[in-house]
C-alpha cells in the first residue's frame, strides 16, 4: 500500500507539472495598484494606476501617488518613475484615487481624484505634461470640480473617478461620480467646464464611469452595487439616452471595489481591472491590476468578461 501511495503521488505531481501554465494576471507585481486607466498612444499602451500603500493590517486606502507602466504587447510591462503625487496639487491634502490620462494637441491631461484641502470633500484636479510618462504638473493651480458644485447627492465623496472622452466632432466630455453619475462638456483647453453639469440615471450606479465607443455605439460602463460588479449601458449619442444592458464583470476576487478601463489595441479589445488576489497580502486596500480580453455580440452588446489567471498569453 505504501508503494502504491508513493507511485500515485509521483504520478499526480508529474501530471500537475505537465498541465501547469504561465499566469499573467495580475500584470503588475512590483507594487500594489488599483483603479487602472489605459491610454493607447503611438503603438504603445500606457497604464496609469493608483499606488496602494496600505500596510497589511490597515483597513482603508493609503494612496499618495499614481504610477505609470508601458507595454508594446499588453504582456510585458515596463515600470517608469513616479509621474505624479498628490503633493503636486498644493490645494489638495492627499488621496490619490481613480484617474485617467488623455491626449490632445500634443499634450497629456491627467484628471485625478484628490481630497481638497479647504473645500470639504473629494475633488477633481487636472495635471498636464508633454509626455505620457510625465513628469506632470498641476494645470490649474486649483480644482476643476469641487464637492460644492454638485448637489445631486449629499455625500462628500460624489466627485470622484473622472473619465474623459473626446468625441469624433472634437468635443470633449468629462464623466464622474459616486452614487450619482455626472457629466459636463470640456472646453478645448481641457481645463475648463463648458456649460452646466448634467446628471444621468443608471441602475445601481456606485462609481467608476468609463466611456468608450465601438462602431456606432457609445458604452458607459460603471461600478454596480457594493461589493462592486461592472455593469453597462449603451447609446447612439454620448449624451444619451442610455439603455441599461446588464452586468459585464462579476465581483473581482477579494476586492470590494471593481474599476475598469476598456481599450482597443492592435485590433483586439481589452478589459483592464483590479482585484485583491495577489498573494500573500492582497485585498480591498492592496489591489492588483489585471487584463482579460473583451468581445462583442453581433448586436453590439458586450459579452460578459471571463476573469482568468492566465490573462493575455
């Protein structure tokens, strides 16, 4: 019996080794990273994320800077020097929460969530650089959006998670929010709101709006309920009306939050997100960025994301 047990153990280990595959998720392993946002520029993908610095026994976010990585193939990622910190906004007092970088007229604009130093609540700032790698500097010397500018909800953290989209006619739009989804036009200088702030009704909207376009459809994806899934709506116009289409991504392992970035790169669509699955100490406040492929149905709806350990092979 002992010899049989030994033989079976050796066989099992051999089979396990033969079937092992390389795991590419999470894609960033040198630091804990959350709230990913990607930019495609000149045959490269630039990935921006907040740096989760919380100790293992800390029960909230500790985030003081944003990070940037780049890749030519979505598989191998190069780390670059820290391009932006909350201390670069003299009017802010911390919290490097979700953000996005967009390029226009040879400059790169970084819309970030920070805690305002004098106006209670979260706010949105803008930094600018001549390079996608930075360094970035405060473009305004003040906040673009402050908590007293939006009255759709009474909470102090509803002005977070900015995402920007430049439409085919050149008009730029800023979307953001928590419990309430806001949007407004941006002037061509990308640092001023153009007109009034609007409100969008979406089922169980929590936060993390993201706008992208595929063929003739606009897609507004967002974090849904809490713990968060990702849901989405579709429209023929970036200003709506939006038709809710359902869940796109389930709860990401070991993380209460779920923050997505959707891009097309070299003919393939990708869904970039974070989870808390990194061992040994990953979790809701020590997150890690992952990538899986995204696909569309014939009617334009998106197929549900399959989160994998293998990632992009």
